[in-house]
């Protein structure tokens, strides 16, 4: 690997160990085994490097999730595997929620996340057998909401059976709905 790749790998390691805002340029340079000047030369700024490292880490999780969801299974088995992916990527989810709190003050980060979100919706729709961004948005909402609950309380977060039961209640017709001919 060259300095550029070493920096990206070191930045990802720092993100997982320290989070986005506690990672310094010196931390990254030390983890990568390169000089501080290499960050400016290859990426311009520490933030640009961290943003690229975060995008790459999110893509790696998405690939992991894609492999996970490619396995056949019913709703509950599929969502159990989604939850297992949270275990493998816990630091990445923590970083994403850390960043959400700062997006109002960081427009370039918000724009980057918005673009990644649009791509994620399309990718999630495809993983669930659809080309509809709406389907991807629902799955993204479920994944993000479940990840947030799981980060706070893994033992108390909804199980796949809870999700399925709740969704069935939400989409069921009201009890007084007229039944068609």
C-alpha cells in the first residue's frame, strides 16, 4: 500500500476507535505510519480524509449487508441477520449517529450524507427485490430506527418477530373497513 491507502486505512481505524470528532490528524498519521504532511498532500484536509474513510466504511457495511440479505430466508430470519450486522458494525453506527447531531453546522457533511442516503435507498430496494426508492426508504427507515434502538439498548430493542407483528398491525385494514365484493 502507498501513503494514500495507508492514510485511508488509518483513518478508518481511528474512526472506529475514537469516533469522528475525537480523531486528530496526528492520530491518523500515527495509525497510518506516515507524516502529518501526507494528509494535506493526499486529501487536502483531515475532514476530507475522514469523510472518504467514512464513506468507504459505509460501503463496506452495505456490501456486508448485501451478502447477508442475499441468503434466503423469511422476514424474521432476514431481520435477525440485519441485527447481526449491527453487532459487526457497531462503531460505524455510533459514528453515523454522532455525525447526525453535527450536520446542521456542517453543510458539506450533510450533503455527503444526503447523497449517500439516496444511493442507500436504491441499494436497499434492490436487496429487497424492488427498484422503487419508496421501498428503499421504508427499509432504510426500519434499519436506521432499529440501529438507533439497538445501540441504546440491544437487549430491549425490537426483535424480528416484534417488527413483523408491528408491521402487520400497521398495514392491516381498520376493523370497520368495508370488505369489497
